[in-house]
C-alpha cells in the first residue's frame, strides 16, 4: 500500500506532505494548492530545519502545500474582530484608532496568501467607530461622524480601500436597537415631549409611556428629563430604545446603513438584534426580514450577521433574514471548549451537521458562524490554556470548520481577560499586546491584573513557528489551500469506540476529509467504516501534545487506515 506520512519532532509545528501515491495530481484530488515558483522567496528552512524570517522578524512559513490560487469571493471567510480603542494607537494618546488598524494591516493580511507572512484573515469586524462619549461606542451620539478619538471619515475610507486591495471584507458594528442619550434624535424627542408637541416627527421616535399608565412588563424605563414621561432603556439610561413601529425610525436606520454601504463598507454586525422589539422575537424577525433585503438592493453580496445571544431554537428564527453567531459552540461551556479538552469530536461534528441542515436554504448566504470569545465574554485563554495545548486544539476545531469563523483580537496570542469580581467588560477588552512600543492602553475602568496577563506579545511570537500565533496563521493557510472546508457540502463522520472524529466536505465534486484527535494518545481509525470515499493523501497535519517534553506530530495514511498523533488534526484528500 502507498502511504502519505508526515512526521516532525517539534512543538506545535504545522506539518504537510503531498501524496506518495504514484500519478496523483493535486487537481485530481480537489486540492487548490499550486506551486507559485517562488523564485524570489527565501528558502523555506535553513540547515537546522528552522524557517527563514523576513526583515521584520516573522517566520516565513511558505510550504508548497500551503499555497493556493483559489480566490475567495464569497462570504465564507475567516473574520477578525477588532475592539478599535484597544487595538493599535497611531498618535500616542493611548487610544486605538483607525490609523492604527491601517498601520497593522501587514500583520492582519499582507495581500499575498502565498507569502508565508501575516495572519491571513479574510474579513475584519470593527466594533462601533461612530461618535460617542463612551469608550465602547455602543451608545451612538452621531451615526454620521467617526469618533474624533478614532480618526476621521477619510481614515475609514482609506481602510476600506486597503482592505479591498488585499481581498479583505470590512464590516462595521452597527447598534441600532438604541442610540446614545446625546444623539440629536433623542434631543429632539426630549424637546418635543417637554413642549407637548405631539405632531413633532420626533415625538414617537423612541419607546415611552406617560405618567399614570402601567409600564410594559419586563422592561426598564427612566424618567425623561423635564417631563412626566418615561423612556425605555433596557441596557442603560444613556441607551434609549428606538421605536421601530415608527416608519420614520425605520427609514432613519436604513439611511445610516446605506450611507456606509455607499462608502464601500461590505456589511454589518448588528448588535442586540433580538431586542429591536424587546421580548418579541416574532416582531424583531419581521423587522430584519424587511431591513436586510433593503440593504441587499444596494449590495447583493452584503455580509450581515446578527448578535442574537440565545439558543439555536431562537437564532433559527432569525436565519431567514440574516445569519447569527453560534453561541452554543462558544465560551467556557461551549462545544468547542468542551471538545478541545479531550472531548468527543463526534458530538461536535454531529452538532455542526445538524446546525447546517437546520439553516440550509433559510437565506441566500446561510452558514454557521463560530467563535470562542468576543468583546462581551471572558477571553478563551482563561479557560483554554496555551500550555496545555487546548487553545491550539480549539483553534483547530473551529478554524477547520465550515462557514465564517470569528477570531477575537489577541486570541491568537493567548491574551487573557475576564470580568471577574470587578464586574467590568473593560477587562475583556484590554490593550493588544504588540510588544513593539505601541502606546495603546487598557480602556477606562479596566482592572485586570498585569501579573495575570500573558507575556507572549506579537513581537515575541511572529518569529516562532511553534507559537500560538503561528498555529492560527497556519490553520488559515490550510483552510485557504482547501476551500472545500469552508464552503463544501458537510457530512459528519460517525466513529464508534473513540472520541476522535471528523467530517467530509465536498465542493464541485471534490472532497476533503478533516479528522481531529483531541485525546492525549495516538489513535488509529478505519475510514472505510464511516465513508465510502477514498482518500489517498495527507494534505496537512497540525498539532501535537504540548504537555509532552518531546511532542511528536504525525499523520499516517495506509490505505483506509489513518493514524494520528495526540491532539492533532489532519486534512486528507
């Protein structure tokens, strides 16, 4: 029998091998990996086996099997969430800004998927950049102005253009469930109520009730200054809730989105989407089923994702309008973390398979959007540790999955941060650890102990091919080189008697098989017991048990028998 063997003694090193089967061509197996010639590239490795580094000190991880000529034009992309004020500071005031993001584009995506450099993300989500008095900007005071601390509208236009030059989509966080209390809309609403002008177009712009009536159950209200009326404010007194039964409100928030689409933005993440009508999913869904098609008239390829922080039975109601983040797989108790901690991969892949079946055909862009943490949750490295390798394994699981996964800035470095006893989300939004003199500082109210933070900065990790950063970088490269993973027809494999598992994904008649071994022991699997498809090569393998002093990483395919090293994932073709 012919074998494809990948064997490397190194911690967290990505391994790849082309098939040893005679006459097998990448084009015949569904691979998009091609050789670009690389005439002007430095050698991949030196005599000691170490990767070469570029002038900035980053390891040039440019193996032939990582290379791709596949052009990503759809929305099945790896996104990177940037909490703007905490990311990169360009002007020395300690606050991250749009110019800081522009300056860091080479870190995020250098425009060449075959360079062996940069993280390689295909999309960027910016948390709100609009004018606001808060550090987080979710209470918007003016949707048509960039907050001066973050830069200018010209900065945003420049960032959009740079992203598009490099094949990256840029989406904005658009909180329209509520505004800030300093928003001119709310000012006009307040004046209209003080003056009793019931015919004023802003009189019913926000949700309210008059003194003497009973407040709707389960909602929070505050008295409107200078009146005996009360306005709805379920999140905070400085976040008044818009009245979406008012056609003028609907038009106003539609105009905001259209403005940024015309500017070149590729879409939006919609904050608190299920609270458009508080406690009424049916009416909230109705709103989004009106709103999103209006935006698609401007951009048919619109990237739209809703934050519906709830179970799948609820998020499923919103899918006919737009995709939703998958909270079931996220956070400390989510399926990704549970599986990464030596859990049953078969349960994870069966869940993904069922999820995809449930959303199939609900909208023209329906897909799964997985993540392990974001700006509203504790950071993943607090419950998935780098030293144990569970952070690495979690990344394998969700980045080598279908759809559009989201990385939270600094996750690739193993940054920590949790709300803890201080009960402040600022501790989840700490300054990015560049390690190169960037002056970005922690946000107002942050109290996370510096002694609890990792010391593994970006500057330390980019030159280390065994770092967590390099793991993320390599996983994205594998995903790009095997486009079937992101956008193919998914079929979970049902292994018995083992916690190892995986799936097959087929695109345009070509299939790949992804197998994960999350255990601390090697595993041998008979693929013929779970699929009739024949796989003849190991396209990539990545992993290794980091708790072992001498972690061995290997993936051996002998006919239909696959042997995987501990805490390792493999892609077969």
